[in-house]
C-alpha cells in the first residue's frame, strides 16, 4: 500500500505535471472506483488543474472549483502516461480503474488496481472534508506543529498495541503497515507493546523515530517519477517484507507474524529482547 512518503512523492510529481493544464476527459473504467455522483466526473472536463495536496494517504487534485480525491488502497497505483492511446479503453478490462486525459489528449494518468479486492476510491467533491476518510484523519506526523508533546497526547490513555495505534489513521495520518514496522524497528520497540506502557523517555524516542523514518523516506522519494517509487520504497525498508533476512543493525534474522490479511516484520534482538513473538496463525497451522 502506498503510504505517506510515496503519496507525498506522487503529490509533488503531479503538482509539477498538472499545474495550469486543462482536463479534457475523465473516464471511469471500473464500477467500484467512483464513490460520489454529485458533482459528476464530467464537471471536471474543461477545468484547469490547480495545486495538488495530500491528506494522509489521500491525494487531492484541485480542478477548477472542485477536488478530485483518490485513495490508492492496498493494490492501487497512479501511472503517468506521456502518450495515452488514442482509442478509449474498454470498461472492466484489466486493472485500469480511471483515466484522466489532459488538454491535447497526449498525456495524463491512469489509476490502476491489481487483484480481486477492489478498494481504490475516487471522489469528486467541493471540499475535501466531504470525504469521510479525510474528515476523520488525525494529525500529519510531518506537519510543523506535530511536536513531541502532541504525539504524547495521542498515546495518553491508549490501551492498544503500539503497532495498531500507529496504523490508525484517526490517530496519526499516513502511516501504514510497512512504515509502522520500520518506525518500531528504529525505535527498538516491540510491535506488541501497549501504548500505555511507554514512559516519557520511550515516548520521546518513538516520536523521533516516527519523524526521522518518514522524513528520510520522503527525501529518498523526492524527485522520482511515479514509476520509480515502488522500487525505491522496497529498497529502503530495513525489516518490512524481509522475513528471513539478516537485520541490517544487529545481524539477527528478521521474523514475521501473520494475520488474516497482513503480516508484520521485526528483529527479535533489536525489539523484543531476543524472544520471538507468538505467531498464532502459524501455531494453528502446526497443530
């Protein structure tokens, strides 16, 4: 799933490529993708593209007086096309969900989604806060006002495991499965530790890990074309997606815990005092 650093890089890329251009056509190609019907997609046609914003993992394209907002979900992606095919694509064929064509018809972008679980979402709204997912977002962890005390206030009274708290978009916007693994590895914290169990020093250390991990990832993605971002993200991850590989910090073997629809990765030496975490799903399979 694209998370804050990748969505921020896409925002930057689109801001450069869309500014001042007129939207010629917007073609919805998957029944499930469009979540709003008033205003219609056709209201965007002939309108100039303005600034592109990011709200957590949401991309917000200002077009005329409206906003084209998208959430790429787990398997969605934005593919910039310097030369779009002259023939309009057929709806329902392949991973293509939506196509935006710029004036002149030569370039634009496709929104695609792989797999059978169709969760990519597109909204046309007058105000981004009309999108329910944006309205409930917590603060952006890279915003100037997001200081250590603001972070501590979010953790106060939390009785959930810290991994789940970091992934909760209503608590902090933009962190998903991959970067929560990376943050907790940098902070040397177990993903199963309860948020309420952090002392003041540990809160400070975790806050610094949040900021530094995300800031570094954003810097790595800066200036890259949309097509390069997935590979850049994968190359920069230390533990996420690296089950069975050596930890780059201590050399221990990175381990994994599986859930129904996701998994987490961690280093036992760096994060759990050398003790492997229980993988309940694997335990059931071995019985």
